[in-house]
C-alpha cells in the first residue's frame, strides 16, 4: 500500500470498559471490547469489519469517529493532505473535522429524530456547520434527496411516515450532506427486510462510484459483506484475526474462525449443508478472555502453543494478515 | 405421503383496532407432516408469526381467528379436531403435549424469578402426571438431550445466567417437555449469532430425526429455509402466495414474489461488489393493503388490470399451490388456460 | 389542490398533533380534561359565581340548610327562593332561622353584590343575586356554616386557592426537577451522585412531621399571602424529586439514542443537542408527569390545612373548609359541610385520569 492514498490508518486501537462493583464502585475488572486493532483504509475503497455480537466491531467504529473516546491507540485521518490523530485531538479541534467523516446507523427508527421533518434532518449537518443559508440548504437537501432516490416532495414529512428502507435512505442523505470523505456504516442493512436490503446495498455501491466515497462497513453478515466490500477484516473478541481482499478471504480463508463463519453462513441453496462446520461452545467473554489465542477453546486445530501464546496479526502474503500460529499450514475450506 | 398431522385451511386472523381492521392472516393453506419441516418464510408484516399464534390459540388482543380451519389429526387415528373452534380449556391440553412453541427471544419468554429447572418441571407436572422427583429427572434428561453441558448443575441456574445460545436450548427443552408431535419455532435463531445459529439448527434437525417431530419453522431467512425445510410456504401480506417442496420453490419458483425474493438475497457465493436485483418499492403498511393481488404494485410480471382488481385464487398442481394469475384463475377465462 | 388525504395528513403531523390524536381516543381522559378545564374556569371566576361575601359572618344565619332555588313561578321561568324568618325553639328557647315559605324572594341574574377585583378590574357583578332582599335573606345553595358564612361562596374561593396552590407548587417543583435532574444527567460523576443521594434523603423524610416543623416555624404575624407562598414552597421542596428522576432518566436514555449521536457526529454542540433534540423529546413526558404531580400537590395542601398546619383562617381553601367538618357534632348538625369533599375528589380523580391519558399518548411513536 502506498502511503499517499490512505485516508484512515488505525494503530493499536483499544477500548476498555471498567467493571465496577459494590457500594464504593471499586474497579473489579475490565471489558476489553477492543483490544489492539490495527488496519488502514485506502481512499475510495470499502473495508468491512466483520464479526459476531460482542466482538467489538461497533465499539471500534465508534472509537474511530470519536463518538466515544478510545482508551489507547492512534486513529490517523488524512484529509486535504493533512494527517491528524483523531484519538488524541482535543474536542475543540475535533469539531471542525467532523464534517469529513460521517456515520450511517443500524436502526432506521432510533437514528432519525421523530420530531423533525425529513428536510430538517438531512439539512441539520449543514445548519450546524453554518454551510449554507436557508435557501441554499433547501436546494442542497432537495439534491441529496434525489441522490438517494427519495421524492423531494417528502421534504415536510416526518420520519414516522416512512418505511425502514426509506428511513435508511434519509440517514444516508444526512451522512452525505457535508460531502464527507469517510463514511462509517454500522450494520446499515441488518434491520431491513430482505427485499429492501438489496436496494440499500446497491444505493451505497452507486453512491461510492459517483462520489468516490470511502466506506468502513461494519456488519455481522458475511453474505452482505461480500456484495459491498473490497477488503474484509474479521474480528473475534476485540481483535482482528484475519484481513484480506474479499475474494481471497472467502475463497481461501487462513484463520479457522473465518472458515467457521463462512461455513455457518446460511446459503439459499437446498441441500448445501453437508460440509458445515459447527463450532463448539460459546464466544469468549471479553471481560475474561482465555489465555493464549482467544479462539483456541472453539478451534478444532488448536495445539498446546495456541493455549499458551497469544498469536500476533502478521502479514503472511502481500495484503493478507492473519493472527494464527498455524496460518498457512492448515488447508482451510472457503466458499465461492 | 401419509396424512398430515396438522392441516391449515383458508386461515383468516384479523385485528380489529381503533384505526381499523388489519387482515394479518388472510387466506393461508398448508400441511405439516410427521418428521418433516415446513418452512414459513416472509418479510415483516407477512403474517407468519400471527399464523403460528393462531394455530396455538394465543393471538394477542384485539386479534381473532375469523375463519378457516386448523385441523389436528389425533394420535392413533380418529377424525381431526378443528383447533380454530376449540374452547380455551381444551386448547390448554393441546398446547404442550400436542403442539409446542419456541419463541424468537428466549430472554423474554422466561420468568426471571425461577430457575430453569422450576420452569421446565412446571410443564411436566402439569401435563405428564409425574412426581416431583421424576419430573426433575426428566428435566435433566431433557437438558442433556438439547446439549446443555452439565445439566444437573445448570438446572438450578436462572435464565440470566445463561448465554443466548444456551437459553434457546433450554427453551427448546421446555417445548419438548411434554413430548409434543408438532413444534412451532418462531424465528428461533434470529437473535443469535451465525455460529450459534448453526448449533441450534443442527440441534433441531437432530431432534427431528430422533423423535419424528413435525416442525413449523418460521423465519425471514431464505438461507435457513433452504437448509432446514422440506416444504415451504412463502407469505406476503397475510397470504401464502406459494407453497411446495423446498427443491421446487428454490429451483423452480412460480410466484413472481418468490422469484424476485430469491434473486435479491445476498450470498457468500456472489462475486465481490456485485449489485443485486431488487424488488421495487417497499412492503405496504397493513392498513394500506393494495386491492387485488397485494403484490401487484411491486410485481415486475404484472399481467394487467386483473391483478389490480381481483385476488388470485389458489391454483393447485401436484404438491404445489400458487396464488398468481400467471398460472391461471383469471375470472371469466376457461379453467386451466394459461395466458 | 384537493384536500390532503388521511395518510398525507399523518405524514406531516407533528408530535403534538399525533399526541392529541392519540389522547382523543382515551374517552375517560377526554372527560377528565373537560372537568379539569371547567374547574379552572370556575377558579378564575370564583368571585363572580359567589353569591355572598365568603368572609362575611352573621350569627343569625348560622347553620342554614342548603336552600333550593325554585325555577318556575306560576308556570313562568322566574327563579325564586324563600326569605328567612327567626323562630324561637320552644324547648331550648334559641332563635333559629328557617325558610319563610310565605315570602318569595326573586333571584336576579348578573346582580350587584360585594365588591371584588377580577383581573385587576374592580367590580361588584355576580352571576346570582336577590331582588329586593330583606335583612338576612340570601342564596345559600349549599347552606351555611357556624358563623353564617355561605358555603357555596366559600367553596368557590377555596377552589381558586387550592387549585392555584397546586399550579404554583408544580411550577416550582418543575423548575427544580428539570434543573437538578438535567444537571445530574448531563454532568454525571460526583454531581450526579450528590444530587441522587440528596433526592434519596429528601424522599426518606417522613412528610407529616417535617411539615409540622416547617409550618410551626412560619411566623404567626405573616399575612395570608405570605403563608400561602410559604406553604407552596414547602410542598414543592418535597415534590420535585419525582420530576427530577423522570428528567434524569429521560436524559440518560435519550443520550443513547442514535439520532442524538448523529447530531453530535455532525458537529452539534452540547446546547443544540440538549435544546433541539433532547428537551423536545421528553416535553410531553414532562407534561404527563406534571399532570400526575398536580393532584398530589392539591392533596398535600388540603391535608396540611385540614390538620391546621397549612393555610389558616381567615384564608379559605378546601382543607380549611373540611376542617370545619372535622367533628361529629358539627356533622350531625350540618351534614352539608361535608360537601366540600366533593370537588376535592372530583378534581383529584380527573387529574389522575388525565395524567394517565397523557402518559399513554406522550410517546406517539411507540
């Protein structure tokens, strides 16, 4: 990767939530929600952050946008030829940068203020940043509504009059209002019906092509991810276990967890389940992760080394990063 | 094929609210057979969950079953019983020993103040006429059967001490406590992660093979249907638009909605960054149910005015049923003619 | 353009419209709303509705039973009542005033009576009065008390006092509740801890002894108005805690809402988030909470005054009127004095149903 076209470079990002117990609220432990995550995103690409619930993908995304403060690490964001570390930037200096990075939320219901009309919701970022007067704002909002294929006649409607898919379009229009370079989409289609999911995914792809957007796409569904991303990072208990180009990762996974996830993803083909890998046990507890590789209690390839030593994320091939002691020696099954 | 255990015929369930009538289920037919899984699939508002609740007679107020039959064939033969007209007292003897339900959200379906042992044995004591000690032994046996590790210890734990996957296992154990013949699983894996979902689906399949359970699996996920179901009913806005064996539904879908739905599903097999074919528009609100065929405003294969004015009748062909004028039933046309 | 369709109207309906549509379906709450509005109208026009000066005593008219008004005289609408005459009781030799059925006194509408000030205007206009009244004649719709004061008139004025004491009290506790609840939620940390512990301390105080102490501490030479304000402040000092908790809870849950995070990520400052996104989101909940807090306030004042700890005569409030009906002897002699309890019950019930309806309608998106 050449340094010049990298928009976001995350290094050793950590977010630990304290667990307090008792009357005096003594610190009794920590949930290591995000525990040393590193990756970078090139301008114009889509990187998917994939994992099951509790793996820290949403927390990581929120730390990157400084919706919550990270515990440690660096989030180097490059905009207009200037690189700043969002993780340590004072709030005052952070606010003017916010317009370059926006978020699309998972829940199309709670993410729109029910007391504001659609036009005001989409125009709010413009208003806050003093980007336009009333008339200009109206014109820009109309343009944004057309961009996400919403009739601009709906300007004065309230969110309660819209379906989930339309609400998600409104959310996308709001995120686009300030022409951001980076959009973090947190499970943008997981709350939608199947027939609407495809519409939103296509819309996101079209917008990326037209506007040159960069997406950090957070999701749990590997099938959805396959349709939108250039590269995929798989997370397990606060860490990235594998990162690769989408096609490569699906076809030839190098981490046993990726293999299991791919195998567990339901496919709409009757009788296709013969080779399913069913993982034993449950996802490890991020407050009390097992020693060694956090995945070892569920891994069918685990050795003594996996039980005692924590594997590091290493580049095994150009552009392929895996965190597994046995990476490369296992012939793991992929799909597609 | 043997006689079905459960047959639903022209089921209608309506909610009479202050804002008007919602026809949540508006003409559904299907059969459920021993040892087979019927997958009921559809998007939000299609009435799949209300169908399940209608069968068990537990539709939330102000909903009511307004018409149709729910025929349960008793064990060892005899004329079928129509559950739609059965009084509540008699219904209570059906729920549990005959038909049991597994909910989507296992946390909400447990009482938080009793151990899981208490809650499983309650059903056993109520229906099976066992003593306390025997009921507990049976509960442990059930937990073991659904793959709960250390069942003799877990039985005394409270629901909040269990993970989502374990709770769903316990929920299944509870449903199986009285040895039902039909198990209705309403989105049993929607709240779970994929790897846990795989475990639970495995368990259901395994239990079915061992006990010859008839399963009605209600889900929005075509992938889960492909994996689990023998027969499929595709629902749209309260109506089963197409029913048939799983291979036929997936490989030769006949209803335009089924066809479009199958095309629009993202899969791990796809080439990266490929656009999916979509279904235009969104699902109408139940109050604004379109006239005629409810799917016509989104249909890409619409025939014309007839779809906007007339409801397509069910057209039966060997093991399959479809409600679409593309396959006949146009009023005025001679029977059997294809447009 | 044609009239907008139902769904179009629904699509552009504001939160308040949706809340109102939803509230309207709650029959009991709608009836209660009407009752509450009527009571407040009555409170505003208390002096106009009063038939005689509520403070004027007359030993001769002591304990007169409710005096009916006859609407028709000789088949024509000419409301009249009877005059009073003194009769010597043959056993006790006490002079008792009873109705003199031989003497009709005609009732007059918009009559002149005692002077009062209405919204700053001095007037003597009253809804009802007597034409050519003799000495001691009067309209005593609900009878009179020991000192011969007209209960109906006193009840009108008492309603005004008791209902406004509720409003003033609620306003003060609303201010304290929103301020302290909001501060508690927004600043968090030790500020939150201090306020929350403070609330717990206030809530754990036994109210009656506390009132006793505070009421005893009020100087005896204070005017009626001063006492009135002191009492409302005392009541609201205890009542704000509930509201503070509602406000704090709403703030905390709203902060987790994604639309609030969206505004924050768009670069909105604290002030805009609080005043533009958070406050409007729970304003309706606050109104519902207030309408449930009002009856509690009214009851507090009534009980305090009933116990002799709140307002004191010559002030008039529901509690003070009920105080007159305290002993059994009086009740046996003048059971109509107990009528003062009726408006208390009506208003409290109406407020509770109204509050219930508002609470159900408060979140029209749920």
